[in-house]
C-alpha cells in the first residue's frame, strides 16, 4: 500500500497545510472562548471540548506517523502538549476543572507558531 507523505496529503506546500491547521485551531479557540463565557456545564463547553479533543486526536496521530517530516524533538513536544490538552479537556468534562483560559492560551501559542 502506498503511503502519502504529510506534505502530499496537505497540499502542494507546507505553508498551505499550516494554514489549514491554523484555521482549525482558530475555530477551536473560538469555541473555547464561548465555553469560557457560558461555563463548564454549558452546551458551548461540551461542543468546544469535543472539537478540541477531535482536533488534537488527529494532530497527535499525524505527529506520531513516522512519515511526518517535522523534527523528532518537535514532534515529541507537540505530542506531549496535545496529550496535556486532551487530559485537561477530560478534567472539564468530569467537572474537576474549568481551565478554559489555559487551553485557550496553549492553543493560541501553537497556532501562532504555525506562521
């Protein structure tokens, strides 16, 4: 079975792929802002957490793929950050946390690094 490289799947250039990732992070940050405004038990919070976990699940799977062209150390760091994000989102679901601000800040930092 032929495996496409990360760059081939995302488009003709890494810049295009980073743009798509940036848009996805923008969307999740927007949802997290609404969740923070409406509280951890709101429908907005449920939607934000679901989308956040889906996005980071996808990103982690991609980062773990041996065909991913990022440097190993960067991939490992991003996977660690992604796992923290998923665990923090789980804490919100379990009503043990309302740390939307931390999730927003970390996702903004990752998004801003995609330039």
